[in-house]
C-alpha cells in the first residue's frame, strides 16, 4: 500500500539525516512506529502540550525553584 504524507521540508531532512545514521529508511521508521501503535494500542510515547511542559532546552537551563532558595540561605 502506498501512503502520502505532507511534511515540513526541514523536519523531513532532519529526520532523514538521523535515520541515515541509524541505518534505516523513512519508510521503515514509519512501519516501526505503526507496529508500535498497534502493539501498544496507542501512541508509543507520551504526548504532551508544549505549553504544559515548555521547551526542553528551557527546562534544562532553569534552576529548580527550591534550589534558588537554598543558594540564598
């Protein structure tokens, strides 16, 4: 079966570069994802709102609120 996807060009290029490093095709990666959806009965990873979590980069650079208090003491 042939399936057509509409993807952002930059995202597709970045994904292809990673998949090339891993040694699998985009088609194989999609097949792996689909098999996991069927096996797990849903998306095989947690999906969250970016508003709820914030960018990962920001989470890594901001100190925890309690650690700021400890530094002041």
